[in-house]
């Protein structure tokens, strides 16, 4: 039995010294500085500029149906009646969004009482005044919002999307 005890002691010593070396190596690696990495690029993808409507076509809290960036991507333009951070137009109150839920692709409906886009499938809700930010539900991303520009004639142009459109691997046509 004496030989077995010596083997256990040798095994313990070897284990503890190896563990000590591993801990020292980990500490040294943590001290070594690493290069700073640039922030990842935003999800915005620029598309060819498309005319969607004119300011005069829109009425406050009445969705105006559009397709952007192509015929397979339904969306909506909204005139909210009050200036919002992501709004376009002379009053800064025009926004545009995809009307396909980013969770499972259900069609969204606009609720003018609280200015949200709502999904009937899993009850996700998106705040139109806050750039399509998700406020409730199962979605894992905000609602894709159009980058809008309004020219001096009042024509509304979409020039990009700020999130990945549902069902696409990338926002490249």
C-alpha cells in the first residue's frame, strides 16, 4: 500500500503544479492588451432610390400601402401628425416600415390608438414613433424601417432599410 500512497502524492503534486501553470498562463494572457475592434457596420443597406408617394397622398394615422425595396416586400408609409426622431418631410412626421413581422413573417396591422404595428401571430408590437422598436412579443429584432427622403415637390423616396427584411438572408436584391 505504501507504493500506492506515493503514486497518489505524485499525482496530486503534478496536478497542482499543472493547475498553477495554467492559472499563471491565463493571468498573463489577460494582461496582454488586444487591439481594439471597430464597431460592426449597421444593418442599413442602400437600395436604388424609389418614389413611393407624395406628401399630399398621406393622411394622419391612415396607413398608405407601398412595396419596398421590391414588389415582394410589402410596407406602409405613415403620417403620424407629430415630429419624431426618425421622421421625414416638412413636419418630420412621415415614417415607413415593412409590414411583415420579423419574427415569423405574419402580416402586421397598424393600430392608430397607440401608433403601433401589431402581429396577429405571436402578438409582437412595434412602436412607430420610436423607429419601429419592439415593445412587446416574441420578435427578436425591431421592425425594418425605411430611410426616407422628401424632395421639394413633396415626393417621398425610400433609399434604404435599417434592419434585415423577414425571409431574406441579407438585404441585397
